[in-house]
C-alpha cells in the first residue's frame, strides 16, 4: 500500500468520555489517499467495477453545548475497486459551516441537543441555529457524488475519482434539500423533497441526469413536519406526513421538541413523478414513524411500499445508559424504536390502505439492488444492531417472494456500515452480486472493507481489505458502477 496524508485540518477537540466520541465513534481527523490496499483474507473480485462511498458524522471542534452524534462534520470515505485492485481516500465535506469554523478555529453553532441561544452565528440549515454539516446521506448523480444533510441544507458535489470539492449544487432550491434524495438509475433522475417551518411546509422536486432542476412543486402539510425519507415507483413518488413532529406550543417559543401526537394517523402522499400539487393524493395508515424506506412499485391498481415501521417512535430514556445520556441513547437505539420490516399497499382506485409486518425482528437500514428501484423486486438486505449504540452487528437477507431469510452475524466487537448491493458485471439475476461494507474492529483498533457474496450470504465475507486507518461510525452509503458514473444512467 502507498499512502499520502493531506495537511491536517484545524481542530479544537480535546479528550472526551462522551459515549459517541469514543470506541467505534472515535473521531477521525486524518485525510489520506491510499493505493493498492492490502488484502487481509480472500481475493478482490474482478467482476465489479465502481466506488463505495460512506458518509460520517465526524466532529472537528469542541461542542459549544451538548454534543449529539448527528452534529458531527460530514466526512466521506471512498473505496474504488477495479480489475481486482482497491484504492481508498477520505475527505471532510467542505461546507460553508465547516470552512467558517476552520477559519475561526472553534465551533460556531450549537447542536441538536442545544437551544437556539447557544449558536454564535445564524444556522445554514432550514431549521434554526444548526450548522449544515452535510453529514447524513450520499448518492451519485450526473457523474458526481452528492452529499446532503437531514435538516434540509445545501447539496454538495464532490468528484467521484478524487473527492475534489465541487461546492454547492446549482440546482438546490432556497428551501434546501433533505437527505435521502433518490436516484432512478433507469432515467438518471434525482428525486428529492424538503421541509420547513413555514407554509407550505414541504416541496418535492426532480433533477434530470444533467443536473438541471426540471420540476419543483409544493406538497403541503397541515403544519411543520419531520419527514426523513421518501420512495418512488416508475410513475409516482411517495412522500409522508407522520404523527411524530415538533410540539407546536414549544415551537412557538423557539424550542424544537419532538413529540408523538396521538389520534393522528400516518399519511402517505402519492404524486405522479411530474405531478402538480393538485395531483397529490394522501392515503391514511396506522400511526408510526418511518426513518427509512426500502422500495416501492406498481402492482395493478395498487402501489406496494416497503419500509421499517417503528412500533415505539418516541421511546423513554434508556435505563442503563451512562448518566445524562439516557434520552440521547434511546433515540439512537433501534431496539427502543422497535422497527419492523413492513409492507403497505395503497389502492389508487378505492383509496384503501392495507399493511402488515413482514418480519418480527428488529431491523433497519435496508438496501436492495438499485437496478430494481421503483420496480417489482425480490431481495432485501437489512441491518441488525447492538442495543443502545446505533451500531450494526449483522445482516438479514430476505426473499420477499418465498418469505425465506438468512442471517449473517459479525463477531463481537466488529461493526458494519450501511451496506449497498453491488451487481456483478453481466449479472444474470437480481441477487447476482455482493454486499459491500466498511467494518470497524474494536478488537484490533482497525478498519477494513468487506464483500459478501449474496448467493452464499451466510458464509460471510469473500474478501477483507485493510483500510489505512480506523474510521468512525457513520450513516448512509452508496455503490455506483463506473459505467453509471460515466453515462448517468444504466442502459436497458
């Protein structure tokens, strides 16, 4: 392996015993370029060609108030695999907020757990004094990496070969862009939504594969809401208005406190991909909160939608958490939320909704073969977590046609990243490919990249590739074939 370290960033962060700044959450400030990565075990497949990119909340400065892991600065980790060889590089996302704090040498904004009076400057996000750290999501669109923030900030572009910073995407509207933009690989389009505290409270838009905003319409909700994800079919996009959102009385006082609102159903808004506000139809369903969806598709008069139904969207503070961290850890504990793999069916003729759990296990962060996005599909890959810590310690593969499933558990002390599906070059069917993931190994204080053959799922990794440093636990990720990066869509 050959490695080049970049000049260090300016940091004011000192030692900490914060549970989300130690262990697998230990911040990484080193940026490197590394080529010819060492293989620990197995052989790098020669039948894949592309990049795996994962986003990370990675704090650089000492918090002004009470640090929450979602406050960390965005850092992208990228491994490129081609011809049986792997290269790696990582970069902070140079947002406006990151650059301002580099110049100041300290934090300038409070975080998710702080009041509005903590920040020293107005926020860049759409929801008060938070910094837009672009640390939540990452996709590849129009030949560029696009990084976004869950609180509706700006979309940032980076080069998929070098991670060179491209700045703010020109298509982003003034109301911002939420994380969980969606890419339709069949058309190359990017679908997105945003949300705010002022009417109409939500918008929906489409960006073509050349980076032009070609559609943008209001999709009103009765008040400020907190949607986190969306999903699409070939002809429709599906938004949501869920009964977990800010306490309206406290919001008038500038306090952002999330509450469940009993008696209010879940609502899912279905709009044609290029539909107007008048075309938006709302379907009611059982009350819940959905952090992440899987896929959706059209089936006759119905739209089928899969995601993770939270049975307990507003959990009590975690009883065995370290002092002062019970509330924070409860909201980072999938076992507290109890998300279950769930299917909704919306009948476009009758307006009826039918729904049911597809598995009683606690699962989340599902991935599938993106060539089947918006279309009927068969296989889904979900993560399992360690209670209390928002750390992935295994996977479950589902055959949604037969109901069969297969589990893969990681050894104690090893934690995965969100793991997209990587189709083989010339794949013969839907699950002909791999899961790819970055692993943090607390036993050896190292990190690596693994690939799991989805045809032999329970057998574990077919290759383990050493990374040049231990990375920090992160959020969302993407795989992009090099042909998709070049052409902007998958032909056929």
